[in-house]
């Protein structure tokens, strides 16, 4: 009988700091090497479905990473010659692997239940949905509302299953049981997650979310009962590779125990990237999950799930998978790369982002791999929760409004100015108010805003910013608010009610992102008649229509060059139109408010992918 083991202990070393503007190739989880037992798990023959090797490989078989300049784009109209965009950062040098630590002592797990751990049924009976047209979808994610959230991924994995259920499909969402997760108190079903010669004890806690939607929390306190989902004040957890291998292999074991063969398995981001690896290798011949169609969604390609290849023994995968064609990536193993290689379909969260990531400028070193999967790469725009983000029923607004009663939007503007402590007089109410709700990082354009800040502050506009992130950018906003107390308000942190009020009370909403896989706030803004000012990248390009693209269908303002001059040009255009052409401004507001960004639209596109 396989024996229970525990994963390597968390690394106590601090992660290597990265210079501002260097998001590419960041190893988001650094697992220390560990001593392994003499017996090493090997992997059965891989599925015969051909998988092309990355093109343009070097002598080691790796896909080279070009340090290319930002994409050349047409100059902004009426804009002076734009300075050259900064070159994309080179991939960081691979750090030397640390010496393997001594095998850690076993982590304490809760006392086992009197009931024996559940195991797959020996009769191998396969349960299927009674409706032949309904899909049975197994969705695996590191976070989902209402259980755990750090970003937009949780919104996607909370809303998409509900939309799929409304279409008549059955969805099971599997994620870790993190500290603070609220449940109905069920103790869960004990089980053992197999990793070759090892097994890890967990509990599967089922929670009903809606008709047709079940949440399954994998309870393993030693792995998930921690201060943060992915790391703490010292950085990413050193055992993230094992933590999320338990998620991936545990979700598949849950399906095997219940004997219900999914129609499709949908994995999200690098944390679930090993799911297709398991189904195509160690579980290839399993009657429940073997051969099931797999879909991997990339929410942000910059995060690639890097770990030490010696961890393969701990996660039940053979060393034969550590090759440049499968898991190896510049001396490390990548969970995301494994998912890209083995999944049947790769999706990402907007059509433009799907086109961008096959280029060196946005591919973060994976562009060669993604080009080989171009025929299986699909961009599906995320939806938004149109019930929560609805100006006609938003509980955080002083007065509801819609496209037919836009005059009442002024009440939200007044309430916003009052709440953040800015002047509230006739001049302030007539002056355009620009809102920002963001993470203060390079990706979101903080360096660009900093370069243009002095000129932007000279424009006749007021500013309200809500967000947190890099310390230097937080300080920048504090300084701007101190220098312009009558026109600039900065709130560091997050406040849900204030976020809603900013969307409703602002006249414009700024998103100058370097890259943006999808983005949600520009869609919230359009719902509230707040015109977005965005850089034309990823989902921002797909959701905002500029006046130069269509005067009759326009909904906002875009700039293409990632330069301070481009940003200033776009903001000036918006301010001029706001004060000079109120009728056109009103028409643009109404255009945006009529757009359908509901999850029902996105869910139908995912069903097409699921069915193949």
C-alpha cells in the first residue's frame, strides 16, 4: 500500500526582487529541491495525439525569447512624434538551484475520520448526465467567488458556472479550501490523493452554489490554511508546486471516486496547468477521466508556474516529462507549459489577447509554443456580473439611473466628490471627473502615468484614484493629492462601495495598461455611462470603440503608443469632447450602456469550445 507523505516545507528564502518594468518570465513559485526516495515515479506512455514542438528552437531545444521592442503602431492623430517605446525586458538569468534540503518532518493533518478514505469504485461504473444534450463540466481553479478571491479570476470562475447552468449544463467547480473560506459546516469526505508511490490525505467538502452548480473544496490545512492564497509578506510560498498539484490531481480523484465521467475538463491558469498533464499521462487509460477533452484558459501569461524539476517525484510525474518539448523551460519546470502542450484547446480571455500572445512582445517566452497551438487557440471575452454592476439597481448609489435617465448620474458625481473630500460647487460639478480603480503596477500603466503626471495635472479635470500596489506608485498618488487637494483624491486600498461610486460618478475612466488580457472595469464603466480612456491592447481593444473607428457606435477613447504623449493626447481628446459636444457625449454614453457584456454571451462561446 502506498504510504502517506507530506510535501516539502515552505522555503524560508525571500524571492529575488525584480526591477520595475520586468514582468516577463517571473518564476511565480519557487520550490526548493528535496531529497527523494530511491524509487522514482515514471510516466506511462503519453497519448499518441501529436503535439508539435516549439518552433525556432535553439541547440537545447528551447524556444528562444527575443527582447523585442514594443509593437509599432500608427501615430496618434495630431500628436507630435512619439518617443520610442522602451524595449521589452530580457528574460532574467536563471538562478542557481539551491542545495536540496533534508527531508522535512511530516506536517500535521487533522485526525482522520472513523470512516475510511474514499477510493474509486472497483466496478468502474460510469455515471453520465441523464440529459444527452447537457454537458457535465469539471472546472478546476485556484480561486472562485464566493469562496476565495484575489483578482478577476475569481469573478470569472464564480460567474461562468452560473451562466453555464442557466444554459442547462451541470458544473462542478473544484478549488482549495483556504483559510477564512465560509462553508455550511460540512466535515467533508476523507480521501487520499495518489502521487505514484505516495498519497496525500484530503477531504472533499461539497457546497451547493445553485441548481446545477456544485462547489468542491479540497481541504488540506497544512497546504491551504495560510495567510495568503499564493504567498505572504515574504513572497510566494516555496511549496506552491505541490500545493497546486494536490489541487489538480485531487480534482481528478474526486471525479474518479464519484464515478462520473465529465464531458469536458476546464482548467484555469498555471495553478491548474497540470490537469491536462495528468489526464494524458498517468491517467491516460482511466475510464473516468482518461481521454476527456481538456480546455486550459490563460488569464495572464506572465505567471507561468515555475518549479524545480526535482519536485516531479513529489507530484507523481516521471522525469521523462522534463524535456524542452514538454515541461522544461530555461532550467525549470513550468506547470503552465505542461498545460499548453497537453490540453486539447487553449483559450484566453479576449480575442485581441489571443493574437498578441503569439508574438514575442507579449508571449513572455511562450510565443513559439503558442504559435504551434495556433489552430487550437481561441479568445473568448470575459463577461461581467450585470446584476451586481447595474446602475438601475446598484445599492451603493444615491439614486438609480439608466440610459433613459442619465441626468440622475449627476447625483452620483456629487456624492463621489463629497465622499472623497473634493470641492463640491458648480465649477467642480461642471469640470470632468476622471476615475481610476486599479492595481498600482507596471502592467496597469503606472510608469506611463508617472511620466505624464505633471501635464495631466495641468488639465482642467478632477481625479479620484482607488487602488494599491507598488509602493512608489502609491507614494506618487499621495503626493499628487497633497499638491492638488481641491482636484485630486487618492484612496490606497480597496473599498467595494467606493469602487461602485467611482464607476457611477465619474465622467471618464482611465486604463492606460501596458497589456490587459481582458479587463473588467472598462465594461463596468460602459454600463454606468462613464466613457473609458484606454490603451488599445487586449480586451480594452475589443470592448471600447473609438470615435475614429465609428462615430455612430463610439463608446470611448483609445491610444496605441505606450508613451506619455499618447496618454496625454487621449485624455485631452476626452476633455475637449466633454466640454464641447454634449450631444455627442450623451450618444456615446448611451451606446456603451446598450452593449451586452453579460456572462450569458461568453458562456455560449465556451459551450462551442467544449463541444469541439
